[in-house]
């Protein structure tokens, strides 16, 4: 992550901040604040702090990650070289605003389900800063799901298209993967779901099934007394308007890609205090 932060600064700096270097004296020291113009859950404050401190800017005080913020709140107070503060400003704000947006979206969904089911993210994250997105999910109270491909096996539609059937893929995975790795498999039909639960998948994801289809799967698993064999995850097309329909069915996990691929960044700004 340190290398990513260094690259983020280098990318923005280019060969130097020609504006600040032209109009601000090299030894000018100022105070500054990062202020919220929005409401939500704060996330990424420690990463922003690290960015400023990497250029010798002193962080005088800051709010903590997972704090609920409102318009006008001072998130961080700074003192340091004016050129350095302005060099870091946009990179720090971009990370802080995005992470806070993801955390706020995650927290919103977590509150909607009132602890009845696990809300999880997905790997639909921004390239290079995916770990920041995952941190934000956790700060917002959601489960991170996989951080990367080596966390667990997740057999998806394209794996199945290569192998043949969900059950074929599951049997191969159980034969070839380490005992230390959980196996999750994505299915699109009742019969495939039952086959995979019966054959010991750790997690079965019901992909893009509506509530009535999910209910049919759960009823069948209950009838066969095999529901306890696997955790049941649902994903695809779930939003704040219909999530209650899935929660009431008694699924274990609801994963929502929109938490990271479509969440709105919160609005923060930095102001020089003189």
C-alpha cells in the first residue's frame, strides 16, 4: 500500500506543481483544515494522514475512522509548508472522499438489515486501490468478502463454462484445492443449488435469483434437511428497495457490488487558514 500511495503522489505531481512553485514562497508555512461539506461515515483518515506526513506536514488533530460526520465538521487540522500541503491536497481528498462514500453506503445497507444477515462487498473495486475500498467496507460495518484471488475459491459462471456443470467444477475443486481454502460456487438454478449443497460446497451463491426463486431453493434444502451443509449467499439486482424481501427469507449473506462500483463519494474540501 505504501508503494501505491507513493505512486498516487508521483502521478499527480508530475515534474512539479508549477502553480504553487510559481506563486508561493518556498519557505511559507501555513495552517489548514479538511472540512466536511457532506454527511456520512468517515473512512480513510489514517491514509490521508500518512500522505501528508510523508511530506513533513504535521497533523495537529483528526477525527477517527468510522466517525459519523456532518456538514461543517473539521476532519483534520494541519500545519506545514504551503507547497507540500497543496501538493498532497487532491490525492488525500480523493482517497478520503471515495473511502468515506464506500463506508457510508456499506453502513446504510448494514443498518437496513438490522443484523439479520451479513452484508458483503465484492471484487468490483477500483484497480490499484481495491484494498482501500475493502478497508472502507469494513469501516462501514460490511464484510469485505475476498480481498484477492488467493483468499478462497469462488467458482463463477465462466469457470463453469470451461468445466461443464457446477457440480463438475465443485468436485474438481474439492479434489485439487487445499483443505485450508473454503469453496464457494455460483449457481443459477434450483437443481444446481441443491447438488452443490448436497456435495459440500462451503458457500452457495444464488446468482440473480428473485425472492421467489430463492425461497424455492431454501424450501427444497429444508425439505431434504441439508440446509446446514452450506452458507447461502444471494447476489445480483439487490438494492435498498428490495433487500428486505431477501432478508425475510433467511439467507446468510447478501453481497452487493454497487457498494464499491457505484457508491457516491462524500464531499470534503481543504482550506488554508493562514
